[in-house]
């Protein structure tokens, strides 16, 4: 009789198609490849746990040409491993088995195995969100593009009832971006609408402070990654004198010594993305270290499909989030999986009455 602790793995690849050209300071995205990993026991192949490996082009440590080959080799090797049957031990096992340099694969396997352990019902962590008892506040994301396109998105998010708006900046004329922020602030105070901006490292170290001073007049909650990652000294200086809170994002990717980075830069916030940071255990450690230093945090999805988004939302729920999270990317694609995840008036919630579309 086969050992029930032995898990087999397979995957389904899908190229997701954006509903619009998704502009960032690193370029325009039209499609995104995702790999849905399924975990199952040989003796019960109908019981499936699902996870998602979705490396981001030009950003993820495991964005590599041989990604699919590496994924196949890892899954083959894991089929000889006896996995524990509780969350903490599974996460520790996968940290030892999956290299730090393959964060999206580790996160996908964590999710798939936990889903399998929990009965193959897309339940990963927590309970309130999954049971439909609790919603999570999220920000409405404004993508880069022509000013008229960005304004259209802003009006749409406001009409949908979002009270936290995040605008990507750094790709069009800076004055036009300030005008868009002025448009929102002329209609809504900071008590009515929380405003965040994300520069994706677009500012130079020379002009960053001047731009932050201009942005600060619009009562912003924070700015994500104003300068490129890796400039620890410059970022430390910026965080020390900034007129508005700075949130580190790309800065965290690939960093093994978390405490060293936080102690060196002393940011006001960090943004944690499980797909890019190495999964559930790594994400929890970032948060624990940040909270010990009175550094705020929020969690953000990284353009995953609904499989990955579901896992991240449940992780956020299990950590009792306090401020709006970045979990509004589920409606970006034309061919995403149908799921119980719904967004209404700036809240994401899980509707247990809606069935999951199975990956194929």
C-alpha cells in the first residue's frame, strides 16, 4: 500500500491575457505565464491541492528561460519525499528542499500541499475569509498609461466605492501625474480617500527628495520604492528625511538577511509579496521582524491568477491585516479561472456559494 505521506506533483501552464496593456515603469505587460501546480496522492488521484508558480518577468529571482525544466525536475524529486501532515512542518520542509532562488516555486508548493492537507477545497490558511465571514479591505490600482486612460481608471475606482487608491507613477510626465493626484484631492480629502503611489524605482537618487516634497502636498499615505532597489545608503538617507512615508517593495526581493536590511534602511513600511519573497514562511518572517521594529506592512499580490490570489488573501487574513492590502488584481485577465473571490466597494471577499473553475 503506498505511503500516504508521499505526494505526487504535476502542473498546468496557462498564458493569461491582460484586458488592457498594463503599464509599469519597467514596461508594458500584455500576457503573463502561470504554472498551476497540483499535489495528489497516488491512491486518491481525485483529491487535488493546487498552488501557483507565477514569476514576474524582469523582477522575480526565478524569471529564467529554463523555468519550466527546473519546475519539472523539482516536482520529480519531491515525489520521493515523505511530507509531514501539519502546516508548520510542511513549511519547514519546503524551505530546506526548495532553493531560496526559486521563490515562486516554493510558494506554489506550500500552497498546493496545504490545500491537499486541508481536503483539496482551496483552503490554505485562516478561516474567517475562506468561510465568507470576513472581507479584506484593498486598494484600487491605477495602472500607468496616457493621462486620459489613468483618469478613466480613477473615476471607475471612485465610482466603485474604493476608499484607498494606489496609482503607479514614473512613466508619463511627472506634472501630469501630479495633476491626477490634484484631481482626486480636489474631490476627496485624506479622510475620505487614502492615496498611495508606486514609483517602482523610477526616480533618480538626485531628484527623488524633490519629487517626494511635491507629492507630499497631496496628503499621500505612502510611496512605494521611490528609487531603484539596491541603493541601501541612498534609501536610508531618503527614509530619514522624507516628507511622506516610504514603503520598500522591490528592495526586499532576493534579500536573505532581513534584519540587516530593515536595520540599515529603517523604512516606514514594507510591502510583502509571497511569490517574490519565497512564500508563506519567508513572508511571515519579514512581517515579524518589521513589527518588532514598529515598521508597518501590507501584503500585495504579484499578478497571479485567482489560485495565487486566493492563497495570498488567506495568508493576509491569517495575519489579521489592519490596513488596505494590494489584492485587487483578480479581474485583470480575460482568461482567469472563475472563483469565489469577489470585489465589492473596496473589499475582497470569498463567496463559498460560488464553485471554482478547475485548472485545465
